[in-house]
C-alpha cells in the first residue's frame, strides 16, 4: 500500500470514528494501525476475504457454466442414457480454495447460478478443484466448435 493510499484510509477511518460513535473505538484502532506503518498488521484493518484473483473468478464462472451445460445436456438425453451420468457440482474446499468464497458470493449475493442456491458449496476436500479442472479441459476441447454435447462427449467428460 502506498503512503497516499494509507493516508486516505487513515482519513476515512478518522471520519468514521467521528460519525459512527458506537464503533468509534474500533475505527480509532484502525487509524492507529495504519499510522504505525507496520504492514504486517494491515490485514486487521480489512474485514472479510482477501481479494480474489481475476483468474480464479473466471475459472469459477467457467466451471459453474460447464456444470450448467452438462446438466442440460444430460436432461436432453433419452431417460435410459441419463442414468449413466452424475454431473453434480459438489462445491469447493472452503479451507483451502479461493474459488469457494467467490462461488459463495456470486451465488448467494449476486444471484448467479441459482440452480445451486441452498445446496452445499463446501466440498470439504481439496480433490474437487483438480477434478473440475480436468473436466473443464475436456469440456472446452469438445465444445470449441458447435457447443453440442451428446452421449459420447458426456462420456469423455465423465471419464476426465
């Protein structure tokens, strides 16, 4: 953080301390942390998650869009073929994967991918992201042209 950015935040927290009397002590504490110049303590000034890298956000959208497309493609198959596929989005690992916080935000706060509202978003395992990434690579190679997914293409994605 530059000195100018730090000074702007100091000024903002001083104003908040004045305007928000109920939380004045907390705002004043943040002013003191910023004024101290100890960058290692700046994390205490910001509440919530760290910034999500744009690549993580893009990959998350790609994965969720892929699952939407897979579910629609399976639904278009004859009933006897549908039963051969179980493309369920099982979430991301909340403890170790930044995709989780981004997914939770875009589903619960932004209203995107409403098919996942109310479903568990925490997979509780690190294995989901690598699996999704393998599936996404196959999916992207198969949908480059037409975007159509038939039984054979679905089998290839399921095997990833």
